[in-house]
């Protein structure tokens, strides 16, 4: 083969390789997304409450999935997970003054992040002492919180007082949570926060705790797959069989007596009734001391295996509840928990 022919074959091979590579599909890139925010404001017990409604769609017009945060300037007021329609809503208690709210979409595997247009709202001033809540993850936990079934995470809940200088007695705020999946729990340490007229509403970074708003530690605990275990001191199966045979034997003898009772002639009916009663007593007692009895099964096999916390993504609401005089005071915020 001449050199010219060899060069021609190489060129054809290179050209074919280029065409084959060009025919390969390009790696999928996350598409752009668009986040829309609408805010409805209303007064509740002399307090401004905002309902933030969010919708996120991809460039293809289909709803997106993932997590959205509601931000006020550089601070985060709430965090919610989008539903199957790409929508979410959060109810936020606003402090007095001007607020610039934005919805920030964190993106997912197929959508890029996006931020909504700003929505300007104003919180009404009130002379009634009040408070707001702020959440921050405690390392190694994060927000949104992601845990495996059986895992846990910790969130710092800051109670920020408002107009507390007007307090004539301490205000106690009791914290709770809702929206957790089954077989999961939350505990607060401390569960009740005291607010005094002198409690600070803010502090500089690095300030001591006494110079900052009070904080409670919220522990969210999920449950893993449990296993059955034998109870300490439970009777062994062999011993149980001995007891069972001690009860079974009279029953068997009673049943066998039927044959003998058949020969008793005139007294047959009377003996049959007596022996039937003995057989029935033996049978009932046997059932009560064998595996047909729940207590017997529990003592010999232990409790049944417990299921894990169901996997999924959940909107968890953290609420603070207190009273000042006869006025009920409450505030809430939302976070996202994903159980894997």
C-alpha cells in the first residue's frame, strides 16, 4: 500500500471518529429556573403577619423541586420545601419597620438557582411586648437538615424580643415543633425561655451570651430500623415446654378417657360429660401457656422489630407561645427536614 493510500485511510478514520463523537448526546446541564413570590399582609393581635407564596418553574415550564428560603435583606426568615406543583407557602411574623422580602430557590439536580423580585412590606409598630424566632444550624448539622433514619440534628433557636422594655413582669416563651414525620421527635433545651425588660434584641459578633438574645437548642431525633431482642431473665424455651407438657398431659388423658367411657354402659353420659370438661380445661390452659398467647410470644421472642422513620422531605414549623397579661403572643418559623 502506498503512503498516499495510508494517509487517505487515516484521514477517513479521523473523520469518522469526529462524526461519531459529534453524534453523542451532550451532557445534560441544569436548566434555568424562575422564582415568583407574592406576599399577603394582615394584622393579627396588633402584629403584622405575612403569608409568602412561592412558585418555581423550569425553563421548560414544568414545576421544579427542592427548597426555597424567604429572606429579609441578608437574614433568613423561613425555609420551605416545594410540593409536586413547584409551590410552597410560609407564614411569617414581621417585626415593626420596613422589610425587603425575596424568595431564593436553592436549585436541584436539574434546575439552577434563582431569586424572585423583591417585595417591600412594612411591619406595624406595637406597644405590646412580643418576639420573633430565628433558626441556625449547629455544626455538623445544616439547613436544610438532611439525616439518615436513626440520625439526629441540632438547631439553635434564637428568641428575639420586641418592645420588651414595656414588660412589667417576665415573659416566658414555650417552644414546640410540628410537621415532623412519624417516629421522629424534637426536644428543646431549655424548653421555656425567659424574656426580661433588659433582654437584648441583638448583639455584636463575639459577644458573650449574656449580651445576646436567649437561645434554645432544638434536637431533632429520628428512629432507625429496630430489631427484636430477648428480654433479660425471660424463661427459656425448654423450660416453657416442660410447663406446657405438664398442662397438656391432663388434657390428653381426658381425651383418651372417651374410649374408656364408652364401655360404662348406663353411666356413659355422666362420664362423658366429666371427661369432656377435663379435656376442655386442659386445652384452654395449654393455649394460654404456649405460643398462641401474646405474653408467651413476647417473653420468648422479645418485642417485634420497630420500623424506621419514613424517608421524605418535611416542612417543620417551630413555634413559640407566650402570654402577656390576657393577650396571647406567638411566633413561628419553618425549616426543611429530609430523612434519607
